[in-house]
C-alpha cells in the first residue's frame, strides 16, 4: 500500500510540474504517452466543449477546461483523495494557484464541465 501511495503522489507531482509546458491540444496525448512510459494506461473519459477528463493509473485524475483561460485540476487518491488546481493563460503561463475557500488537509476539487468553475469539497473524512 505504501508503494502505491508514493507512486500516485509522484505521478501527481510530475503532472503538476509539467503541465505548464504543454499546449492544450497536446495535453491528452502527452499525458497518455507519459502514462505508458510509467507502464500504465490512461482513459480519456470526456472530451467536449473545451472540457477534458483523463483517468490515469494509480487513481489519478486530470481535468482541463479551456475557456478565456485554462483551468487544470489534478487529483490523486492514495488512499485519501486530494486535489490541486491552477489557472493558466492561453500561452500556458501560470496565472495563479487556486485554493479552497476553507481549511482542509485533503481538499477535493472538480471542474464543472459547463462553466469551467472549480468546485471544492472537504475530503477530511478520517476514521479512527
């Protein structure tokens, strides 16, 4: 289980670090190529109206919404899910990092496919 968690978090870190260098049209292709290099498989679940959702191995999800700016949400589950969200301009220069409107150790985010708005939920559900 520990190896699974480390691998998922490493994959999320690589995606967060590398996403700013990609052109929008190449996002899905590059993510899928990099996933195969890590001996995994990617599944493009939705690709419509500027919204793309890609499921990667080890419980990692990548969401991209292209509108006036580009919104990217990456979520990794190992086993608790956590997300990071960023906004880029059309040249893929990072404009800002989005944070939830509440304090949370494991914030969970998703993009509304119709509006491009990031929706945050608190994922701090620990059982002791």
